[in-house]
C-alpha cells in the first residue's frame, strides 16, 4: 500500500485506490491521472497483482505424535473491484500478515489430522484443503488465495534413518523377489526346452523307424516281383560258388560252367577231391 499526499498523482494499470475526504471514504480511484486537495483529501493505493507469500517453516505434530517441520508458499491478490478494495483497507489492518498467520494455523491443523506416512504423500490434498479454508476468510478481506503449495516436509533425523532402513529392506526384498521370479522363469523355459528336445528326438526316431520299415517293404516287394520263379537258379549259383571255394570237380561244357549239369535235373552231385562223386 502507498499513500499519496500530493495534489496531482498517477495510478498505474495494476493499481486501484480509494480517496478519503476529511477522513471519510469519498471515491474509488482507477488507473490514470488524478487530482486531490491536500490536507483535506488523501489517496490510498493498493497493488492488485498476485503477491507471493511464504509460509515460514514451523513444527507440526502428526496424528501419530511425530513432530515434523513444514513450510510452503501461497499466491494471494486483492480483488480489483471497488468493494473488495475497500475491504482490504477497512476490514483488516495488515492483510498479508493476517493471511500468513491464518495459513500457518490451518497448516498445523491439516497435518494434525494425518499420520506421518499419510502426510508424506498428501501434499496436494493438504494444499487444496488449506486453500479452501483460506479463501473462506480471505473473501471477507477482499482477497483471493489463488494457489497454495507445500514445499518441505522434514521428519526428525531418527525417523529419517528408520525410513531409510525400511526403504532399503523393501528394495532388497523386491530385488530378491525379482531374482526368484527370473530363476523360476528360466527353469520353466529350460523345462520347455527339454520337452521340445525330447519331442524332437522321439519324432526323429519315429521317422527313422518308418524309413527302415519302408525300405524293408520295398525290398520285399522287389524280391517278390523280380526273383519269383528263379529261386532254383539262384540256389544252383550259390552251390556252384561253394563248390569252387572248396576246390570241387566240375563239368565244363562248350557253354562254360553249367550249374544245370551239376544241379539241374541230372542226378549229379558235386563233391571235393577227398570224396569222389557217385552216380
């Protein structure tokens, strides 16, 4: 607030004022050039911009009887209309101090309704509740609390150490859980791989057995198709080979060695030199 005592004055765009004549309210002053009668008149000017105001650090006790230190910041501005500007002058002596003290008092109340753990995660909720309460009273003073922020929540050192140990234990437990989960998944994958490998080996064995069976079937079919009726000739050739291997006497004709003469329809037997042949 500033007071103008000169006969000629100028109000800037972000200022509003009131004129008093002989100690009584007489006019609302808007931005621009103005005139007054010194001694008889007086102009009071109010800045209607947002005012940044700190909530000083203070100890508060939570619902579970833990003492912590908190602070914050808020943004407050006077309403620019005539009635609100009059309230800022006539309804409160020092509106900035009044709003700050009101904020500190209600801040203690807000934290008193919450436990320590709830307080650490309820900054936004506390700020919203505090802003609502402040606006309830600030409206009577021609003010608007635009925003409230909780800046710091500082527990005692022993609480910090306990919280740190708890957080460390939680992180270790989470790491062990993740490791166990990873090992379990790895075991599951290994089991699936072994099952797949066994399935593959079984399938391969079946295919090999089927191939061998098919080969035997083809051999049997070929034997039945190409060697049927030639069994006697085949037997004669086998016995001729055996006779030659044992140095037996054989009959040679003009057609060469004739197994037919030896083993055909003639009653001829082939023996080795140690046992002469008989008719």
